[in-house]
């Protein structure tokens, strides 16, 4: 399998997994810095590699009235501030080819949302930056189909690709995780990230917003690490009930250290 390196961080290590986390969306400069500093401290205490995630624009919200974020200009300014003050890499969703060039100046990892994983122009533009590209596997896509995404990225001369597993649509407003997907995708030669929070999401389950069952986050996360996931992705919020996006499926900040510590023990066994 092709390992992907970001400075001292290695995706694909048999001994350690990488933690990617943060609020679903940037709510404010203070909020982003507060979450980033808290998560950095937790990761450091566990000697765990960490990448901060928060979106500058959530273009795929359920409702027209839903909060989308501060936008690309202000959002990238805040993410650069996080990098400068916390010394941590950052990742954010990019929904448009027009955003790629500007976003690549700040982002260490360019993330392609699940709904856009088959948008060839977007995937190709992200790959051509030479940055690490994290493509979230669509909830409508089988693991074997990921080979087509890999071909699109590798054809641009970019081997720095991550694939995120985030569940598969199972009837209306429900997702199911098939953990066979992790070894299948890894078998295609790319590190796999498991999104434990979107996998418990109930898309559109609250009518004008998505619901979720956050109590199952630990169960799915443990299964994913046991199945060989190279990284864990979690949306984290200090107060999920008041989060402006995806609060119903966000992991509470107070529960992060306990979960990561448990996952390290599992990784040590299966690694």
C-alpha cells in the first residue's frame, strides 16, 4: 500500500492511526482556535498525529436557511491562523473547481465531499495541485468503484490520495457501515480514513436538517480501527446541542480523549 506523508504525519502506518477532527463548520475565529487548541493538547498527550478539520463553506446543507460558514476568504484566513498558532495541518471541504487554487494556498489536505466524489473536474483539479487529496467515498458507491477515483487522481501524477469511508445509504434517512470496505479499499493501494461521525448521520432525518445517533460513534470507530483504518475522522464540538452544523452526529469534545485512548489500544493489537 502507498503510504501518504504530511511532514512527520504518516497515513498508512501499521503502528499508529492519524486523528482528523474539528467542528463541522467554522463558526467563528474564537471557536475554531478554541477547538483546535483543545484537540491539539489531547493529541499531544496521547502522542497521536492530528490534523484539524473545519469547513469554510458547507455547500451541501439540507436547507436553504442552514448556516454554511464564513465563506472562503474569511474561512481560509481563520484556518491559516489555526496553522500559525497551533502548528497543526488543516483540511477543509472544497465544493467548486473555482475554489481549488485559492484553497490550496492554505489547506494541507484538500477534501472532496462524498456527494461530489464522482465530479471528475473537481477531483482532477484537486489532484493537480500536488496536495494530499482526501476523497470521501459517496454513500451511493461500492468499495470496488473507488478504483475509478484512484485512477483519476493518479493520472494527474499525484499519488497522495486518501479515501474516506462514511457509510452507505440504507433506505431513507439511514446509513450502514460495511467494514469490509476498509480492507477492500486498502487493497487498492490507498490509506483509508473512517468517518465515524458522518457514518452515524441520518441524512435529512429531521426534515430541514440531518439527524444522527452519536451514541454509536465509539462502536463504529472501534470496529473501523480493528478492521485496519489508517485514520479516524470525527466532527467534534464542545457543545454538540448548539453546533451550527451536524450537531446531532458530532462527538462531544469531553469524550475525545477517552475514545482515542481506547482506539490506540486496539491499534496496538491489530497493528
